[in-house]
C-alpha cells in the first residue's frame, strides 16, 4: 500500500480539488493523510472539509500543533548548523510546531510499505496505476530507487540520458550537474519512496515545514548520493497549479488568487474547477480558466491573460525548485 501525505496550509478549496483528482485518478491501493496547518477563518473551511471526507476510511487529517520544542529533533542535532536551525525555527518559538515529529509518526505508524508526498496546489490529471514491477524494484533497493509521477516524455527538457524501459523511464539523478527535475533526487511532490528507507534518513534531518523538508532533504540526500536511480511513467500524471503562494519560505511565481477569498467561497458551498492545457509540457502550470461552482452556478474568476502568460514563462524545467538550489 502507498501512503500519500498531503501538506496543506490555508488552501482548503485547492486541497479539496486535489483530493477529488486523487480519488478519481489514483488506481493503486493507497491511504491518504492530510498534515495541515490553518489560521483564522480558514479553520472553518478545514472543519467543513473533514466532514465532507469523514466517510472515507482511507482518508484522515492530522493538524500540526504548537509545541515548545519538537522532541523528534533529538535525533537530528548532530552539528552546530543543526542546532542553529533548531533554535531559530523550533525551540521555544511562538510559531514552532510538531511538523517534523508528526510527519515521521505518520509514516512510522501507517502500515504502508511505500510513501509519497503532495502539496495542496497539485492535481492528478491522468489515471495513475503503479506497476508491480516498479514497486518490486524499489522494494529490492529501497535506499537507491524512487518513482516520480510529475515527469515524463511530454515535459520539455527531458535529458537525453533518460532511458526508456518497457513501460517506464529510468535515469541516474547524479549523471548531470545542471539543475532540473531529473537531477533533483528528493521532492515533496508525487515521488514514491520506500517508507522505512526514507524515514531512516528523515530522522537525522532538520526541517520544520514542507519547504525546508525539501530543501534540507535535497542537500542531505544529494551529499550522500542516496536514491540514485529515478523512474517515472512514460508521460507525467501530476501538475502543480500556480494559483497562489502561502509559504514565506518560497518565492515561486503565481497568479495571486487570494486563499482568503477561496476559503470564503468554500465555506459558502463553492468548489473549484480548473481548465488545464490539453498538452502538458511543464510540471507547473497556469490554468487556462478557473471556475467556482455551486449547484447550477458556474462563476469564472480567471481566464488566461498576459500576467498568466508571464507567470508560465517563468516556470522552466527546474520549475519550483530553482529557489532551493
């Protein structure tokens, strides 16, 4: 079984859209845990969403909690730099929470052999069925292999050294010094790992949210040359939709459709509908059109314009990863 941990912060309407796409498209046996953080009026939105999915036995919610210090850091304070990170981001900080400890507990107690992460601004746009062959390859070499759902031959910039197998692609993450998705061995977007193998290396990492998990995880894993072998479907199955940005640790270009506005609409009974391009050639996209739906009401709140084209043009083959290098 594959555990999908979805990270969410104040984007309940987009999270709902991701969950709907996952339920429709993901065909392999799975369990979903939403690890979320919320503030102000957004809490009402998440309470409504939890009620909406309360009948799904394979979907659960875990809210991040404020703590004086996260005890899981005791396995990660190995250098002066680790201690500085801990003191700056967690130790007795008013905004410090248990993200690291909660995430590791979710993986440890899930009972799932494999794990992937997603962020709440992504969607599955094609059916996903993970071949047994792929799971067996990861199982046989758990610290050296992973399977990435957001790349494929449809994306611009796929390197020549990516080798086509029978029904998947394979490559060496360390074959290239250029910075892009095929040289980035750790991601919090749609990449399947062996749970025990990944958890083993997450314990000594310092991180306090999804952005620093990816940033520090990338540095830790690349330095140790872990997860060398990457695999992917022939065509990508997952995209990130650049509607807005909620993290102060990220500078990704977006449309700036306000999460507060979307939360108000969700509480009022609206859901999201995105029109994505017919041909996906980037793992990050600006939707062609964005609608809010309530019963017979279909309200358009965005149509592709010059600003959207500019945002899309800033999303190269290194995508949202550029600021983490």
